[in-house]
């Protein structure tokens, strides 16, 4: 499988995770944020220049989907809103690279998938 095919397959998996219906959470915001950060921190890796970067995959997309729900109902803490925007940006960049589309088109793909459509 070529790198291009691999990236497209990864982008497809991210979209699929975004489309999934999030499970309702009864956790307090601090517990929820701690759990979400554990997922994100587990997806970070150090690149060749020693910088940390987020490896976007289905787990990260599921966290973003959960946060997207909170954004629409306005129930997120300040930290969760910051995390949401950071994850959305990373996912949009991954979708743009995986599908060879513009950032605007990738943002549209993200919004449609996260809305559950």
C-alpha cells in the first residue's frame, strides 16, 4: 500500500469515527476532561526535530466528536473548548492531506461528519 493510500485510509477512519454517535457521559467536567486528555496525550509523538505532534486517528476523532456535541449544547469548560479547537484544527489538516482537498473543503467534511450526517 502506498503512502497516499495509507493516508486516505486513515482519513476515512477519522471521518467514520466523527460520524459515530457519541455516548452520553454522566462524568463531571473535570473527570471527562482528564479522560479526554489521556486519549490525546496517548496519541502524541515526538517528530524528527524533537517537537511533539498529534497523530490523528479514530480515538482522537471520537474525543473531537464528543467535544463537538458539547460545543453545540454549550456545556464545555474553557479547557474543553480549547481542546476542541486544537483537535478540530489537527483533524482538518489530516483530512486535507488525506483527501487532497483544501482546508475549506476539509473543514466542510469535518462539520458534516461531526454533525452526524
